[in-house]
């Protein structure tokens, strides 16, 4: 008997996750896995629980029951920074910008965490003293961070923005920067919450290119997106939520043809 | 850049003290010590985006530590200065576990309350002099030379130069960028692995070190301290200096300290002419009015306007 070799390595496991806010059930017993080097689309009408699910995975929201783990180690119960240190990062529906920093400096913030083993600052106090006294070693590291940041901005196609103040960015540029920043931490799992909304066609193309290249480099990308056409085009697999429950999972074609899914979306439009 | 700026100021002070009357030399010392506290406060408020209405308490802890060691233990103020900074740091570290759980308005209230509680301790603890404090606190000395007004002004501004150099290095490093990131979007920074609580704690402790150092020098240069020297009003004045100069600016801390001390002098001389019955509290009243006016007219401080003018 030959074992069927799975081409996919399991990375992120979501097992029986439920979230209740008082009497409201936002996420109900959701289970799925996401694998390295795949784009997993997460679909569902408004209020289906997609963002809440992302909050649970990224450590922002503690689930009422169930757990999330990555490569066997438990993420549930850890703080946001620790989840990030294990390689799970995300973007937000409304991009979070670090006003006061330039585009390059924003990426350097992300890089600093990666360079020092996942979280920043690393060892308590020592980093503050090294920075304050401007030790030669620290200055060298700064130069390295800067070079890495420029490489990442070039890779994201936004090298021209490097020196600009983040306050001056247009919405689409904010999205591209937030995406580049998230990729700067070399995540294993990247959660993208509606990365295409309110973008022009060129920007959409740039984000989709980033998503594909992240997948090519082995990242498990979880993609929440209302632009169903784009989502089905870029996703390898799709999970569909409705009223907090998983109602379908499978290939984009299979999911698009699923009567339950069609019903959920049409039902939503009628409401 | 900050280092050189500090050295230029130090050189300027070192020259000025030979020409100024001793009263003004004393004011220079005061401005320098206030600037030092405000540099630390700006790290915590301007860069890390937090609030502290209790900074005077850390100045007091530095002053009391140094004074108690000198008066009771005959310890040289040089060691007292280091001890004052360490005790202030330790207290800030412990308090941070309570205070930094809170955000914004609640953090402001918590630091305000902690400042008042520490002042109550100064008042009630007989070992450190209770409400009458310490007098005849030994001064700094270098060999046979006991510090005079001039030497204190130079010491204060040497500490400002050191403090602004260190803070300048921090704000232009990864550490400083991470502070700005958490003040702008804490959750966003955390999802990248930035330990916001650790950053806030370390910056709070750093601000207490600056305050503690200033307090230790203050105690020896005035040779007298009591609890009222470190009241809530002083904390408010530090916030005022911070806001006037621009909270996210290290130069602003120096400008803010100079402006507030100068304003105090002007008010002291002008208010009695206009309101003959006015007493000291009126100064505070006018400083309060100025704070509100600043927040409305120049919310990002004087240095923001200078920056715009340069751009």
C-alpha cells in the first residue's frame, strides 16, 4: 500500500473556534486548516464572522471555545506580539499607519522585530542602552535594516514612496505599505482583511501580485475579500462562512457552484 | 546633531555664567534641570504617546534619595545622583505595572494620583523630614572645590547635553521608531511583533531617570527641599513645558523649560502691578490660561511652527 504523499504541509489549524459576544454568536464552531504556499480565501456575507475569525487567529480576540495552532504549537492564549513572533501577522480593513514615520521607517519597524527574533525590543533594557549610546554595532544594524527595508519596498513596487511621510499617503498607497510591512516580518501566515477594497485597478493588480509572490515564497495567505471575482481567481481553496458557521469549503469552482453559498449571498442581498 | 546642539548650549551657559548676576545664574540652573525632566517626559508623552501627570514625584524621589544619603549617611552627592536616578527608576518600574495597564485619560489620572500619593509619603515619613523636609543639604564638590551657582548651572547643562544626546540617539534608532509606531497604531505595531508594553515601561523608567537626576542636582543646589517643592503643580508645569515646546521634540523640551521659567519671572513681576492683591497662586492661574491657549493655537508646540517655517 502506498501512502498518498500530501504535497501540502499543514501550517495553521483552526479547531472548533467559537466566539460569543453576550448572546450573539459571531463565530460558531469553525474548523479548517491553511497550508504553506497556498491562498485560502475566506468568503461570506457581511457579518459572517470573517474579521472576528481573523481577530482570533491573530490573538486580538480570545475565542469562547476552540483553539488555533501553528505547526503544532498553540496560538490561542498568547498575546498579539507573541503570535506575531511565531509568524502570524495581518493587515486591517482600515490600514493602520504609523504617522510620524516615513514609509521606509515603517518597514524598518517590522524588520527590527524580525531581526531580533520575532519581537522588538529583544532583551529588556540592553536594546534601549545600545540605541541610546549609539554603539557601533547598533549603528551597523541600523544600516542593515535600512538596506533590507529598501529591498522590501522595491519588491513591493513602492520604492518611490520610501522617503515619504506616511501622513501623505493616499488610501491605496496605505494598503500597499501595510502589505509590504506585513511581508517584512517574513510571516508563515499572512491574514489579509479586505486588501482590495477601495483600490483602483492598478493597485488591485499590485496587491494580487504581492499575494502571489508571498504564496510562491511559502506563505499561507488567508484572504478575506468582498470582491468575489478577484478572490475566486487568486485563491487555491475557499472557506465560506455564513452567520458564523462554515457552510462550504473547497476549490473556488466548487464553492462558486455550491447552492448553499449562492443562497447565502443572494439571501444577504435580499435582506 | 542633538549631541552637538547640547554641547553648544553647554558652552553658551559656561560663558554666560561669568557675566550674569547670580540670580540669573540660578534661573539658568533651574531651566537646565526642568529641561532635563522635560526631555524625559517628551520621550514618554511625545514619542511613546502616553501621558504622565506625576513627573514631579520622580524629581522628588531623586531629590529625597540624594538628600537623605548626604544628610544622614554623609554620602557624596555624586553617588546620591546615581542613587536618586536608580530609586526613581525602580519606583517607576514597579508603578508601571499598575499605571501602564491604563490608557489615555485613565493613565493621566493614574499618574496624577501616584504623584499625589508619593507626595503624601514625603509629607508623612518622618525619617525623611516629614513636612519640613531637609535643610543644609551638602553640595557637590570636586576635590577641594565646593560647587557655587556657576558650577551648578554648568553641571545642569552638562546633564542636559548628555540627556539630549542619549534621547536623540534613542529617537533616531529602531527603539524610537518603534515608540512612534505604537503611539500611532498600537495594535498594528503589535501584529508585527512590537512589544508595546515593554517599550512603554522602559520609556517610563527612562523618563523617571531623567527626573531623578534633575531632582538630585536640585536638592544640592538649593540645599533645601520639602514636599511642596514636588507638588502636583510642578508636574503640571512639566506638561506645560512639554506642550509649549512641542511634545515630540527634544529641542522643544529645552525651549519649553526656558519659556515657562521666563514666563514665571514675567508674571511674578507684572501680575502685582496689575492686581496688587494677587499672590503666588495667580502665576499658576496664568500659566494654566497659557496652556489652554497653546493647546488651541499651537497644539504641536513652538517647534512645530519652526519646523514648518523651515520646510
